[in-house]
C-alpha cells in the first residue's frame, strides 16, 4: 500500500523555512509571499497534527518533529532539482531517415555507417531500404541515394560517383574461364542475372545489367544469355558470385569492398563499360536546413571522394 504524502509545495516550503530560518527569505527563494509560505506550513502542521515551526526569540526555528526530517527533505528537494535540470537540458537524438535501394544498402552503405555514427553520435540513422522511389517532397524521408534516376528540378542532387559496369566472378571461376580460348571465354560461363523486370525505376539502368544486351553490345553471339541464376536482390546476386556460382555484371563502386578483398575479380578487364550513370545524393532544400542532413551529406561526399581514388578502378 502506498504511504500517504502531503503536498509537495508544503514540504518544499517547510524545507526552505528550516534552511533559511526565515519566512521572508524562504518566500524570496520560492518566489511567493511570506504569507503564502506561512499558510503552506500551517496546512502541513494541520495534516500532521503538531507544530513544525515555532518562534525563537525574534526569529523562528524548527521543532524536533520537523528537524528529524530536515536532511531527508533537503536531499529530496535536491534530487528533484537535479531531475528537473536533466529533463530541461536533455537533447533528444536527431533522427535521420535515408532512403536507399536494398541492394545498395546491404552491399555498400551499411558497413560504412559506423564511420558516420562515430563522427555524429547524436544522430540516429534509419535506413529505409525500398525498391520504390520515395517522394522526398511529401514524406518524412530526409535524403535518398539514387542510381540512374532522372534529375528533378525541385530536388537538390549531388553526384557521388560515376559507375563502371563489368563482368566479375570468384578468382577460382576466373582462372577456369581464362583457360579457354578467347573466342570461347563466355560460351560456357555460368551467368548470374539481376532481374529488374518488375522495377519501374530501372528503365534506364536495366540494359546495363542485362546479359542479353551486354552480349549484343560486345558482339558475342555464342553466349547462352537465358541460362543461369536469377535474383531480384542484387546483394544476393553478389553473394552467389562470391561463392563461385557464376559471373555477375558488377557495379564498380558498390562492389569495391569484395574487389579489394579479392573475393571478386575481373576475369576479362577489357569488357568494362561506362554507362553514363551514377549514384546521386538527393534531398530537398528544406531538408538541407537540418544539421543532421548536412552532416550526412558532407560525410557521404568525403566517402565518395575516397572511393573515387580507389585503386581497384576497372579498365575501360
């Protein structure tokens, strides 16, 4: 059963009177009149049925009943003051919502986010991994990373890096393919397809990751471009390539990590292409006024600049 407690204002008044040994000084500290302080103390005395403050010559003093509680009341008031100060000074973490295609998030962005969080510990990041193009002007998403999407004059767009597309596979499979005659390099190569048929945003990008169109551009008529594994998620397609299950059309900036780690290699470097597409950081002018958005933008631009100087740039 919860023990009854009198008015907090009355307890506060009694603690102030006991500490100041004066109604006027206690009233000044509490921001009320001396009469109000006396009234609060009187109500407290009525609640307890005994005197708590008495005359002491020209001043006042606490009775033994009040004195025995003075140190506890003082500690309690200090604790309340500390608690109020903490609530007043508390700064809620800033939340940043980043919209990014799931494959880009899993193969590239997520492993780099600790760097941003280390620099900006007060910013909570929510990755909204989605296949659809979010309307930045009418949503709570702060910033997006997009690939191959037409520019919008109502949005602020910053190019992060241009893309290169090229065949890539595991080192073991590359060695096997390279043993064949040049005219038969891709004749029996197991292929890994990134299926973009259901993605409305991929109209521009689809041809660069479609093996049939790739074979046509390179005039390789002997390829069986209909066979092989198919994935709607690029991250899964990458994992299949790393495990040696086939050759993938790689997007260079996104696969920098497995390339540098030697998990993927270019079996035939001369087949790299420049699609004229790239990865852009997109936001609105209003969002750029938020400190967390500016912090993310500056961090991404630095990461992109470092990526642009990477050694594992494919041969064009």
